[in-house]
C-alpha cells in the first residue's frame, strides 16, 4: 500500500491546533500525532500541548562548546606562553593566570556560541532541500499540518482537516 | 495620540508587504544619505592615501599624544556597538515585546560599529600590511603577542563579540530571509535562498530556533559587559594619572550603553522616515527607548561623579591635577560640553511632549552622541598631555588628517548600515507578527480572564490558555 503525504493549510493556528488535538485523540485509527509536522509563520510553543514534548538538544551542545572553549582556550594560551621560556621573563610567571582567566572566558563564550549555532543547524535540519509540499503561504499567514499516512487513511485525514475549516489540502504520493 | 506600541489589527500579509516593499522603494532621502556617506568615505580614503604616500608624520601623532583621536574614536565605536546586541538580548530574555520592531537594525548597528572600530587600530598601526603580526600564531620569529597586555585581550574580546553578534543577527534573521525568499525575484531570490538555509517554519525548526536564540542571548549579555570592561582595562590597568580608576569598567559599560541607545533613537527616526515605517517604529516604542536612554544617562552621570570624587579624595596629586586641568585647562571647553551633552541635555528625555516630537529627539540623540564622543576624547587626551613628569607636558591638537579619518568613519558606518537595510529586512516580520498575535489574544475575553486578572479577582474556570 502506498504512502501519501498530505498537508492541510489552515487560516489560523487555533484550527490547526484543534485538528492536531483530534489526531492525538485517535480520531483516525492508526494515525499518530508523532507523524505530525506543524509549519507556521511564527513560533507556537503552546503546540507542545498536543504534539507532546519533542527533543531539542541544543543546550547539551552549548555546554559542550563552553567546556571545550574553557579547556582548549586555556591550553592554547598556555602552550603559546610556554614558548616564552626562551625569552626573558623578568621574574613574571610563564603562564600568567589573571590574564588567562580573562582570555579563557572570551574563548569559553566564543566556542559556546559556535557549538550552539552548529547544533541548531544540525538539530533543525537546516540546509536540507525544502519539502515538495512547502507552501509559501506558511511564511505569510497560514498554518500547515503535514502527515504521511497510508493510502487507506488519506480520505479520513482530509475529512478531518475539512471539519476544521482547512483552506487548502495538498497531497503527493510519498517516494 | 498614538498610545499602543503597535496596531494590533494589522494583517500579517500587510506586515510582509510593508517591510518587503521598503527594501525596494525607499524615499529619495535614502539615496541622498548614501551619497553623503560615500563622500565622507572618500574624504577619509584621501586622508589615508595622503598618509601612506607622504609618511606617518602628517598624522601629528607625536609623543606624548601617541593615541590621539584614533583610539578615542575606536572606543566610541566599540561603545556604540553595545546597545544593539546587549539591549536586544536583555529585552528578549525579559520578554519585553516592544523590542521586536526595532531590534534588527539595532543588532546590525552593533556589527557595523565593531567593523568600523576595527579600522582604527589597523590605521593606527602605521604599517597595516603587517597587521597579522598581532595574531597568536607560530612564526619563525618566535614572537607571540603579550598576553598580559589588555590590548591583546581587546583583540580576543572584540573578535568574540563581532563573531557572536554577527551570528546572533544572522540566526534571528533566518525566518525573515525565508519570507524574502518566497517573495523575491532575480538576484535577491538567489541570495535569500542561500541565506535562509531551507527554512520551512516546521515545529522542529522553531523549537531549535527558540532554544538557540535564547542561549545566544544569555551568552551575549556577559560578553558585551566583558568587552567594554576589557576596553576600559586598556586605561585602568596602566598607572597613568586619571586612568588608574577602579570605577572605569562600569563607567565604560554605562557610557557604551548610553551612546548605543542614543544611536538607536537616531537610526529609529531615520529609518522610520526613509522606509515609511510609521506602523512599526511607533511613537510609544520611541518613548520607551528614550526613557531607557534617560535611565542610562543618569547612571552614567553618577559614575562620572564617582570618578571625580574618587580622584579628589584619593589624594593622588598627579591624578588630581589632571582632573583639575579638565575643568580649567585647555581641554575645559570640550570637557564642559561633554558634561552638558551627557548629563544635562538628557533631561529633555524626561518630558513626554519632547519625547514624542521626532525632530527634537533626532537633534537630542545626535547631541548625546557628540557628548559621548567627547567623553572618549576627554579620557584619552588630557591624561596624555599632563602625565607625571613635567618634560612630558604638551597639549597636541589633532591634525586635519586625523579629523578626516574620524569623519570618514561615520560615512563608512552609515554606508554599511544603509546597504544592510536596503538588502535585508530592517524590521523583523515574524517577530512583529508574534507581537501582534500575542497582544491580540491577550485582549480576547477568555484570555483576558487568565492573563489580566488581579490576585483579588475571582479565579476563572479555565486556568490554561485555550486552543
């Protein structure tokens, strides 16, 4: 049985929310809320009420980046300063801690930010080719609900969308 | 009288249309401003060309005034960069939604101020082709930068701040770049397609976006504070009279925020006029920015007084003499002008009638920044002209070549900024939509019951926002 990808475009978030809530309530047997992708012009954190909490591992990467910046920063500076061994120090320490604290702090932030951005690119799937069902209305003022379902469930899903005053339905056979 | 930060009934399609069309059809004044900026840059380029063909002597950067206007203006531009990203990050964290129509250009201001500031140490080096010597890399010469010097810290701090601010600006712009991509044609479409990185507004993307933006904001606040503290260390960690002051880091940070806020007011008024942004850059938002500037102006004035008091009661004869010289010596007209523009003029921001009058606010904001520029000059030059030893006492006035480079830097900043606002949306479309959406919902009856109740009011039946 072939799989169909169906996207309903709603004129407002409330309708899309209600449609997803119905999917979550198992109104169509065999269609799970885990298969839902919401596309919206603005951020809707409240969608987690029906989609459930989905993972975003950005903070872990941020912590890793900050720790890497801390250790790499200090070691980088200290190894550079170690070359001072061949130069006269005038009684000053080869690895000056006060100045290294300041510089290490800057590198902690630099790598923390860099890892955060990289994790965003990876986690959010940035740089990938856009979905063929993408609608420009989603960046304007409509909310899209996208699912991939069995052919047998396609009509029921479209009917459910219509119940919630869907503006447009787009469909394609999944490859 | 306009009392709301934004028209809550505005249609989302209208927001897209207004902002996108602003990038295509600015007023004629925009092109006049571009021409003025190009002329200013030509002035500086001619001056630099003259220096490099004639020799560094024409700059008049002789002992004891080795730093001159270049370093004063470098600090000014670093300071200018502070408000954009710092205020954007702080206001984002505290959910002050009135930032949304204005934060984009403020963040751009940060990035371009830093790029302008970076020019001054490079020009000041003399042999700018040897710039790479300051980078910490392994070389046959076995020479490394002096990591104990705050000047080397500057290099690290500014690089980190420039990188982080530029990333913060870019990440915050991705959803808008997708809107541009969906509506543009020709070279713009190609540019926005590449830069929007395939943004489709999925819940997964928004979820990661929200966390990323918040974490970056959290990093940027201490970073911004550290950057200007480190710039203040260039002075405070020396033993020069008038510089070795404990209160310098907060004084520099307050000054930086102050000049940045004043610049935001200036650019707010300019952009509102150039791009007909009356619906988004509203008078109530300008008022809030003015109030914030007034608060920071008072903090700056207080820190100034603390610095005077600390020097006066510190009984360091040389530092006291420099302070007294600022009040009565050859630099006194500029010093008093700084105090007037920095501490007296901001009281204009305390009056509602003046705050709502755009031409007045435009002039006041420019003069506040004149005061802030004078502040940096008054930090650098009086101390260098009146150091510990009498044989080092000499007042050196900046040469015309120095003035030309300083003048041109404003053109350079202006041109970068004007190009940016023509190519990229200077008002965040998706955030203005969010602002309108949430404010509209807050006025709905059941939402109002939840969000707009006093503790003494009876509790409503529903406790969570309905779908």
